[in-house]
C-alpha cells in the first residue's frame, strides 16, 4: 500500500481528490492544508490534517493540488526532504515545462491533468450531467506524462491519476511539451479567449434588446450544433450562408498571424508567466 501526501487537500481541486482517496483501499492518504478554510472543508469530510514535514517523511507519492505560481517555491522546500524513490505528481504541465521543478535524480516527476467530461457524452444520471469538472460522477479522459523517472513508474502514476480523477475512460500518454500545447495553448490561450469573446457577443445581443432567454437558448443550441459540424460529429456540412459569414468576419475578428500563440516559444513564455518563473 502506497502512502500519498496530498498538498492543498482542502482546496478546490484538492477537495475533489480527497473525496476519491479517503476511503480507497490501495492508498493511505495524508492531508496537508495550511488555510483555515481548507482545514474546515476537510473536517466536513471527516479527515484530519497532517503537518507538512511529517507527511513528507512518510510519503511514497506527493500530489501537488496547489496553484501553479506556488509550485516552484513549494517543491524547492519539500523535494530535498523526500526519501529516495518518491513520486511527485503535478496536476498541470506548466511547472514541469517552465523548468521550476528542482532537479533530483532519485525521485520521479509525474504529471496528469483531466480532460473534463466530454461535450458529447452518454451520461443519464442528473448528477453526472451536472458534474462540470469531472472527478465526482461524470466519466472523463485524462492526459499523463512521465516527466522524469524510471519507465516502470509510468504505470504507477497512471493508476493514481485514474483514482484521483475517477471515473476515467481513457488515459493518453503524452510528453510534457505535448501537454503544454494542449494547456495552456489550445484550451486556455486560444479556446477560452474565443469563448470569452462569444460571451461578450451574447451580452451585446442582450444590450441591443434581444430577450436574454431567447439569446441563451439560440446561442447554446447553435454552439452544440456548430461544434458537431465543425469537428465532424454530425456528418453534415456548414451551410453556404454560414461559410460566407465566417469568411467575411474572420479577418475582422482574428489577426492574420494568430497561430503564433501555438508556437513553442510563446508557449514557453506563457508557462513561465503562469508559474512566475524567470523569462
């Protein structure tokens, strides 16, 4: 049985992980939390907090459910204290890709991140349909990287990732750089920016006098249908009128060189900013 030290156990991500670990037969979990609100949250789940230094001495695995900007500082403190062979698991590729994880040959760095429940799914349970982030009721996929360490540790890391993000369908093995291409570049820098602009467009339509319930019903229905068409789920083409609208508007909305946000040098700058590493 492995002993897991969960850093940030009472936080937003840590709370969901705590629920999946606290009664698991394969792991003994030590919960590390410094904030009063986080400790209160853990108390509601019926688990007690372990002092950080004590948890680090016992840990076979350390899970970092903490903000990206703090990972460098936290790891600089805890990594020298870990026993040989310990696995440190990050939940986002930014710290690993930014180079803020301290070098130590005899420990493993493993990174995993949830894909979140898919837009098109087969969930029928109302609770699963409202599990927006996954890790509670809704099935999801995950991505994983063995950032540093022996090959045999990959299976160990994936097994833990499947537990903390359960229920999991597929686990995709990637490099840390490939993970960074997906997040932050694809889903945050690009997709979130686009959806933020769409939200602004929705607000503008409402400001222009279209009733909000009508705007929301029309937009959300069309988002689903548009995604199904553009990403080849529907097996149907975009209408000629819609193609014309896209061709006319794309140059107004996007810079001609917008793909530079996906270039490796810009992704490196992004993760360094996220983790507060030197650029």
